[in-house]
């Protein structure tokens, strides 16, 4: 049995980053953790059309893994197909956006989200509103970098510092969330630089999946 962390975009670079981010957690997991790339997905999930378009192929991908799965993690910050996959699967299904928000609320009073693009923010606002936690959101601000552009470490780091500082000092966020699976490499450095907790969503969701597997075993 395996925890499958499914990247719904087709970027192997993003999947490799997710794999590195969850590597330290493997020692704590009662089952293997495998990161997978949805080859049918777009290079980056940046629009509502991208979100909607990956749902069907992701459901098909996960259905083939069902008998070997202990849990599924949907590794895109828009949580595409989360409810549909929960309906389809008998296994725990964790979305990285939902998990990161729940985790952030245990680490601070007001969380800030660092988004990739301004166009991502309305989707996030709908999601935070649906979760009923808008009063805990300090602000959501963009880097204005697409998924592919996040591979430019110098540019991404400069913007993370700028936006993270704004969220901390102007919006008074006391915990930050990296709002894209393509930002996995920056969590530790950003937390150290800004002096407040930073949640990496793939790690938060994988930790929750490990907990669900452990809970099932206890029951």
C-alpha cells in the first residue's frame, strides 16, 4: 500500500520538487510515498479551464491505483477534482490547499497566501470562502510568475521575499502559505528570512495523509 501524491500538471520538474519536499517525511510514514505526474495535464495549472480540464484524467489515473493506495494527495493548490476523487475513492483524499489552510490555522491567527498570479486569487478566495475561514485570511498576494517561471530561482526568491514581507508587515499575517506546488524548494529559506512560519502545502497534505493512514490502523 502506498500514499500517492499526484501532480495534476505535466511538469516533471514540479513533481521532482514535490518529491524532494516530502522526502524527509518518508521515515515517519507507515507506508511508501510515491509522487506521480499526470502526463495529460497542462505544463502548469494557471486558469479555471486548466483546473476543470485535469479532473477527468486525474480520476482515471487514480482509479488505476485504487487497489494499491493507502491515500491520495492532490498536489495542486487549486485542489482540482478533490470532491470528485473523494466520491470515487474509498481511500483518504487530501488536497494541498485545504490541508495547508487547516495547518496554517494551527500555527497562527491570520494566514497569508503567496499566489503565482493575480488570476489565481479569485479561485483561492472562492475556496477560502467555501471553507468558512475568510476571517482568518490576512491577504492573498501574487508573485506574477507562472508555474514554469518558478524554475528561475533568483527571480522567484526576490519576489518571494518582497511579497512575503508585504504579507507580514502590511497585511499582518503571522503565518504564510506557499500557494503553488512549484514553490516547494523555498519554504525553509523563506521561513528563516521572514521569521514567521511558512507552510509548504505538499508537506502539509502529505503529513495529513500519513496521519490518516495511522489513524485507520489504530481503528
